[in-house]
């Protein structure tokens, strides 16, 4: 049998809960095939036992179904950190002490990127992870509003900035450093310097997750970011109606060029549930998120409804996940956090 056939069989095996397959996830290694027998390794990191078993049995089923009679699968345990000296020399550094750095990006503004970033961070914190949020939207910083922070960060020795603590998370935003009246006229060079400083000159301490709230699009900030720091992955937020735009794809391409996986898409303001009668209305076109996630071959992590509580919570400085933790929408953000953690760990 051919390698192409083998690959297409393996590509039928989706990672549980996602519509991306195990090949695209980089799980398959050391493939040796001859005639009707095949040997391969499956690289796991910290998947739950039932997820492992499901993946292994689905791989075996697909291969046997495709005509392989002898199937031998070996589990390869991925090490969390690359061994010292094995990193590629041109790869940018990671932030010391930070385990996972996740960028939240979007093609355009106003799609709810900051809202998603804040709720996702809060959901990860609720799961027991230590979490920081860096607001890199230099033109429209939103952490002061979404988290209700009006404190000015302390400057420490060696010109390091101490992040502001709120809701048991570490926060930094240009909005903390500017007064309402100061003009935000940043030129490319200044922007890139500021991004680098916010990544490396903030006393982040030990964090499991640093969530980066990016400005919309693929401008200077995003380019500096992907060149200066090793990102674990990116999450792209979109609304159903701008899926037709090329922006989402452009964003995904930017991350892929620097080998940063796009972990998934979140469709926000996806539909509306009437607070009186519970009627679900599809106010925008539907199915866009599914289409886009299939086209980019990345999971659709959630469809978050247009919801007054989400908006009010954000504008009152307390993300919904903290303000109304038992609400349905808060639960959706928690599910996204679970999926993400599963993906990166
Ligand atoms: N799911 C949602 N339901 C209702 N309002 C939302 C939702 N997501 C975001 N918003 C509101 O939409 C506006 C824009 O959201 P924001 O997160 O600031 O977008 P971005 O960061 O992409 O510019 C804010 O007023 C926010 O409260
Ligand atoms: Mg924003």
C-alpha cells in the first residue's frame, strides 16, 4: 500500500472534540509500512487516559478498515520542554517563567476579542492555573474597562514594571500607563519597542498562561510579537458575518508562517437568545464559523451568543465568568478553557 493511502487513513482520525485530525496535530511519528503491516508512534503529552485510548483505538480501526492487517502502535511521551540545546537557533525566546503564551487575535475590531480574552483568562484561573493578561491593543486598550483597573503599575528596580493584580490574575496594559488625555500616536519603531518591553520587562513571575489581547488585523504589533516571542498558539475571534472577509485567513497565515499553531476559532455574537422567551434567533448568517474552521483545518472552539450579560459584565469591569460564573455563557468560556488546556498541555 502507499504512503499517501496511509496518510489519508490517518487523516480520517479526528482528535476527540475537534475537527482537526491527528496528523495535523502532529501526533503521528516514526511511520514504517510494508505491504499490509504498519508500525507507528503516537506522541502524547498530557491527554487524559480516555482521550488516549479513544485516539489509539480510532487509529487502529482506521488502519485496519483501510486494509492493514498488522498494526503496531507505540506511545511516544512528549517532553514538556525541549531538551537544552535542541531549540532552533533562529526561534525567538519564550518569556521566562511563562509556560503557555496564547495570542487572542481577530481580523477586525469590535468582534469581542478583548471580551473573549478576559473571560478565557478568568476561566483558566478558575481551573486553578496562574494567569496573566497582556493587553497589546495600543490603539484601543481595554483591560482598564474589562477588568475595572485604574491603578498605575509600580516601576521596580531595573525599570521592570510590576503587573497590576486583580481577580487573582496579573494584568498589564498600555491603558494603565496613559492618562485619558494623552495622545496615542505610536510609530512602528515605538510600537515594536513597547511590545518587547511589555513581554520581557514586566515582572510576570511564574505563570501557567499569559493571554495576549492583540490589536485587530496584522499590523506592526502582531508582526513584532510573532518575531520576538515564542507563542504557544493563537486563538482567532470572529463574528459570523465577517467570515467572508480575507482577514481571518490572513491572520491565520501570519501565525502559520512563524510556526505558531492556530489552536482554534471562536465565533462570537453567534446568535441571540431572547431573555424573555428563550427564542434563539440567528441574527447574522450562520455556519460561517464551521466553514472557516474546516477550511483552515482548525477546531471551532465555541459559538458564543450575543448576550447582554456578557456585555454588561465587561463594561462593569468584571468578566462574566467571574460575575455570573453559573450562567450558560460563562460555562461556554470554561469549556473553551478546558479545550485549550487539553490542546496545549
Ligand atoms: N457575546 C457578546 N454579547 C454581547 N456583547 C458583546 C459580546 N462580546 C463582546 N461584546 C461587546 O462588544 C463590544 C466590543 O467587544 P470587545 O471585546 O471590546 O471587542 P474587540 O476587542 O474585538 O474590539 C463591547 O462593548 C463588548 O462588551
Ligand atoms: Mg479589544
